């Protein structure tokens, strides 16, 4: 058995191509299926099966399209209410993929109908003998969150998650390699997820709090206490996955003409500048907003979380960044945005106003902030509670558009953990006509710069 990992770092997820050297099973593919198809070609194998561990809440699946294009069997839980033809899977079902044996295991918790797949290779020799594809059930160091279905189901699903991970480890050998879909930065994980690159069932049995905690009620209380906010676009993913997403359109469109771009800015449409935040602060089109595109950024999650769902969107930036951003956004259902390709905003819309706002570090805040001016922390509430600038206001980035009226009219100094979220927030505030300063600095360096910090009192 060979397992090829298809990483989607932008969303913190992994998909898998599992094969015996001739035929392959794909598990939890993302919507941009060309990456999986490239992996299959490179391995010299034919995709005969595509399987979903669950109806995903954090991205649109490519499973249906991939199965149709390859004439593969599309394996989805029989209990899932979907609008397309699939091969219904019942927990306990086993099937063959070439020389590999695949068993579906009921692992409710992340969703009610969640499945894991235990894949065995009797002819493995020195290779992988057994692998567990756990989706959003057992993760490295933790489990998938249980609050994405309904508030009233959260506690019950947490109890189900506790039982499911035990069922899973009872079915697999200790040396079985564990391949989760979530847990690599995805908001679908919860609790003390590990950053390790790989693990086995035995390792998780010894270290994962979901398996080492002997008290189910204690585990559930701990899990529920660690629930945090998640992106608003998640609400749309599972319903769309149940219908069956269409093919992702990944081509870069022809650039919007300058007059049309100017009209969109004037009318308050969402025009997203992909350049780095320093360049944006120094010179950008009035009315545009900053979502810096770059490796390791949270571009996809935060744009999908902050901007209104399904409103017209125009991307500004270098061709490569626009092309990558279109791919990333297709994974969460922001389809076919328009684009204006180029790195000089003045050339893209000569008739529009160019504006700027100040950018500084922590020393600048200490030196230049005047009495009555606001420090705005746009991190999430739990980050703010752990430690924050004394006297700072906290409006998490994903709530900012709805809470602009709560902020005073005086100058606003905005920060986050690294500068990324703060740059988005600063652009939104500036777009709304506020006097803003972007603090482009690491929060962990604030105290050394002389900034007074405090924390929220424990509950």
C-alpha cells in the first residue's frame, strides 16, 4: 500500500490517494481535483474509488466530480441525505480496491454520520500494512469539533466522539498509520491539536487526550470549554456538499477595464487587493480592502469569514497571486471572481483616488499614541482574554463589519498576533472613513517594547 498526501495548507486539511500500484482510492478530495489527478498520473494508477468520511463543513468536495470523470465508485454514508447518485456505505461494509481491503467504521462526533476507513494490505511486506483514514474523528493530539451541526447537538456529539475514537483504535493495529483529514490548522479541530507531521494509532492511544482521559464527562466538559468561533462560510459548505458541487473554474479571467473597476469602487463593491500589507498601506485605491496573499497566510479562511457571502468580488494583484487566490476561493464556494491583474493600483484605475494610512510597530504606539486614541485588538476573544494591551478594545476581525458603530471616532491603532488580521481590519476601517494606524508587529514583542499588558480575570 502506498499513500500519497495531497496537502491543502491554506485550509489546514489533507486529502489522500491510496493505491496498490495499479488502482487507487481517493479519500476526502478538495474541489480542485487536478492535484489528485496529477498524483494518480505520477503514481501510474487508475482512480477506481472515491470516498468521503463526512459531508464537510470547511470546504467543498471534489468527490462527486472526480468520481464522475473517472467512472469511479463514489462512497458516501447511506445515512447522508444527498441529491446525487452515490454508492451508499453502511458502517461495517468492506470492499476491495485492487489488493487492498477497505472497511467503513462508524465514527460519529464531528458529524452524526461520520465514517472512518480502515485500509489493510495483506501483501504489504515492509510497506504500510494498515492505515486509518479518520477524517474529522481522531486527529493528531485531539479530535474534530462537535459544534458544527447544531448547538443542541454539540454535547451529544462530544460524547459520541469519545466513544468513536475508542471504537476506531479497537479496530486497528497499534502500528496502523493514522491519516486524518483535519487538524493541520483547520478550524474543524478542537483542543490541543499537535503539529506533528505523522502518527500511528499506538502513539495516539498513549498521548491523545481523547484516549487518555478515563472520565468521559470530564473529556466532554473539556471539549466544550475549548469551543471557539469558526468561519461563517462553514454554514454553506455542508448543504452545498449535499447537493454536489460543480467543477471549479480556475482560469484567470480577462482584466476588468479601468472604467468598470472605478465604477465598482465608487459603488462600494468588494475590491480585494492581494499585495503585501506594507505596500497596501502606502498606496491603494480608495474603497479597496487588503487581504494579503502569500504562503502561510490565512487568506482563504479570513476572506470567507469577513466578507459577505456571494457578493460580487474583484481581485487586484499580480497574475500568480490572482491565479492562486481564485483556486483557494473556489474551495469554499467563492466562484469565478473578477480580476484586475497588475501590481500598480494607479495604473489599474487611473481615475480613482489613491490613498494611504500609517503603519508602525509597538515602539511607535508607545511613542506616538495620543490621549483618547483607541487601541483595537482584532484577535479572537480567547486570545484577548489570555493577554492584551491594557485598555484595548476587542472586536474580533470576523465581527468588525457588524460592529463598526461601536468604535469611537478618534484615531484607532489596530493590531493582532502577527499583523495579518490587523491589516485586513485597518483596510476595512479606512474604507469606512476612520483614522487608522496599522501596528504591523508580533504581539509577543509588545511587552519588550514597553507596552503594558494585562489579562482577563478567570471566570
